[in-house]
């Protein structure tokens, strides 16, 4: 069996509130393998976003180890964490955050060019990803000319543009109607599987969660298998 892309051990996160300390993560362990799609469910405030932010090296946990592609990122400098994040991790959020003045094609090409890929190669990769997501005829459209589902597909393509090994998605279809939500998720699932990406998808949508390889519930700061 291949080594996990993401391995988390003993992750803890506590926030200070007016009512006292709020312990959202209490020793979380998680392994995600290449090509595996893991669903993460739990009520609002349960710590799903905190877990994703820690896994994505966007926040520092209070304790625990985060290992990505065999690299222990726990004590890396901020510059090194940024390099790992840019080279290894893709993010998809509930709101697409596309650049409104750019076409779908350029929204997907731009992160690649920032990472150093030549413009022609970046646009070729963008064209391929968008076509794989059913947007071959929409690549020249700006976000305002696309439906909500199409915009989110562009966001998925952008997240995968630099061939990350780990994809972290926080309620990626939470702003869409049920039918569009399922269609977008299926596109994400197929493309992530094809590219061998390890993915963690936080969602409130239990119907969506059933399409994932494994579903974990975050309760009282601990991860446990969701049995439905």
C-alpha cells in the first residue's frame, strides 16, 4: 500500500472565547492515501475548517504533527510552509473567489504562471482541465457569464492546475442547489481520482458524503467513522 499523502497525528486546536476556552480539535489522527476521497462531516463550529486550515498549513495547531508527502511540516519556517503549500496543496472553498476580469481559461492558467510555468503550457493545461470538467465551450467566458456550478468547476480546475498531491475542499458545493452540487462533486471526484490526488472534503451534505471513499465525523474534537 502506498504511503499517505497526508498524515496527521495528535492535532489539537483551542480558541479563546469570552465564555472560556473552546477545544475544537482534541488529538485528531488522520491518514489520506493517493487517489482517496475522504468526506469530513460535522455541525457548524465542530472544527472542520480548523482541521482543513491546519492540514493546509494555513494555521498553526496548538499541538500535533502534520506530515505531507513524507515531510513533517510541524516546525517548518513560514517560508518553507508556503513552498510546501504552493507545490503540494490545492484548495477549493464554498465561494469560488475567481478573478472577475479574467476568463475561465486565464483563472486556471494564472496560478501555474505564478508557479513558473510558461504561458503556453499553462493555458494548455488549463484548457485540458476545463474540458475534463465539461467547460470546453466556456473557457473564454468571464465568471460573471457563468452559472454558479460552472464557476465552481473553474475553481476546481484552478485548485488542480499545479498538480497538487493534496486537495482540501471546504463546503465546495455548499452554495449550489442539490442537482448542481452533485454534478460538481462528481466532476471533482473523477478528476481527483484520475490525477491521483488525496482529497479531504468537508461538507454538510450527507447525500454527497455517501459518494466518497470514506466518511469521518468530527464530534467533540475527535474524528470517528461515520456509520450513517
